[in-house]
C-alpha cells in the first residue's frame, strides 16, 4: 500500500451527471489522482433506496462508469468500482446499522425531506438507514478524506460519530474521516442556470437549469442563453449578482482563465455576449469528454473489465477491515483458519 492519504467518494447511478458534478466533484477528483490513494465508488446499492427500473439502473450504472473514465479518472491510478460488487459494503453496513441510534437517523435532513408528505407505508426503510451504509463505504477503506457536496455534511458527521462510537466500544478500528467540502481548490460550485440561488443538482433543479455532461451543443447553447442574469445591463464582474457571477464562474472554471482575466474580458459587455462565450467554453470543455464517452460505451466488455479489476482491488482492502470488525464485535471467522 502507498502512504498517500486515502480518499473515497461516490455518486449514485440515478440520473444523468451535470456540469456541477463535473466542475465540483469529478474534475477535482481527477486532479487529486497523484496526491491521494483514491477509491471512486458507484453507489448502486444506495440507488435502490428509491424505486428503480432494473434495465434502466443497469444502463445508468454503465453510463456512469464510462463518464467517470471519460472525465479523466484513470483506472490504473484510482480504484473504480461498483458498491454492489464488494459485498463487504452490505455486511459492514448491517453491523453499523445495528450500532446507529434511531435518533441519529431521524435527525438527517435528507431523510426528513425524502420522507416528508409520504406515507410510512410507501417509503422504503433504505431511505432511513442509508447513512449507515454510506458510513460503511467510507470506513471500509480507512479513508482520511471524503470529498462531497455541502448536502452530505450531515452524513459525514454521522460517519465520524459512528467511527468514534465503534472505536470507543470495541477498540481502535477505524480512521475517523474528514469531509472535504468544496476544499479541493480546483473545485467550483455551480449554481442552477434558471435559479442561481440554488446549487445545480439533479434533484433540486429543473432540466433547464442544468447542463448535462451529455447534452448536445445545441441544447447547451439554448440552456445557457436562457440563463437568469442580473437586473443590470452590462457585466461588472466586481458587483455581479448571483446569475452573472455564476456564468463568470462557469467561464473561469471551464477555460482555466484567472479572475482578473475574466473581468477584463467581460466588463462592460452585454449579457448576450457573456452567455455566448460561456456556451462556447462549456461546449469546448465537454466535447472531448463526450467523444471519449462514446468510445467507452461502444466497448461494454472493456468497461466490465475495468469494474472487475476495481472490485478485486477494493475487496482486498475492504476484506481486511471487515475481518477485523467481525472479530472485534464477536463474530466467528468463516474459515477455521490455519491448523484446523
Ligand atoms: N450519499 C451520497 C450522495 O447522495 C452518495 C454516497 C454514498 C457517498 N456513499 C458515499 C458519497 C460515500 C461519498 C462517500 O451524494
């Protein structure tokens, strides 16, 4: 094992990735591949907390793998795998579920939002115990850092609490992970185009507010040209309000230009000119990703090989942690061991 700090993160294969996922998560992950020992998980078991059409789940899972790779995650350097391929996640998830007080789970904002207004006869229990499985994802790899969005802060706190509770009760076993929320340096926070006061997200915003990574150029242009701007008439980068600030940030993040350069280029220009430039910058940034994605999707067997290798590597680490956990809590080992 290398001595680089371990990073683990995950995305659910439920819904298409958008520009916010790329600039805020995937690209920073890609840039951290030298510095960290990375585990990038596709959390398909988490996707099952909501009803999924099986064929569609399979399709979206493969698409997400291809997008990870197309965005620059290199399976030679980072471990890319499906959560469901490493059974240790489900097993540690159960052990941690049993250690999690219901009160902790009842306080989770995401649970409250998902369950609100729905009959208890209809919401699956997975929505409730979800954070214990997420804790297992992280703790199995002894991750030091978990890059996630602000919306996952509470789940990360619960993961830390669980790690500490386990360590206190059964002896030092888990590294207590730290959340990295928008701290990756290269990461940027992209807001919805149609409502720049909320983060661009697959669930919270409409289709129009969200540039999908696989949107064709015409769609990208149309969405950006309709983006909400400010009440003024011309760009003034220093005083930009949410709408224009978001467009300037997208331009900066997709072109790599500095803040001063962006201000110099757009100050005094109309919003139409800004939007045209942003649209072209986004199209240019996504074009190579889309091309690579199409190549990757054309060879399913190769994608499956990446996943098989990733799962084997992940299992090697996860099994070591789980064996220790099983022993600590008093479960007998499944094999009689040497000398039996
Ligand atoms: N809960 C995360 C989300 O909805 C996804 C997730 C599951 C995750 N397991 C994780 C993220 C482990 C980081 C680490 O976005």
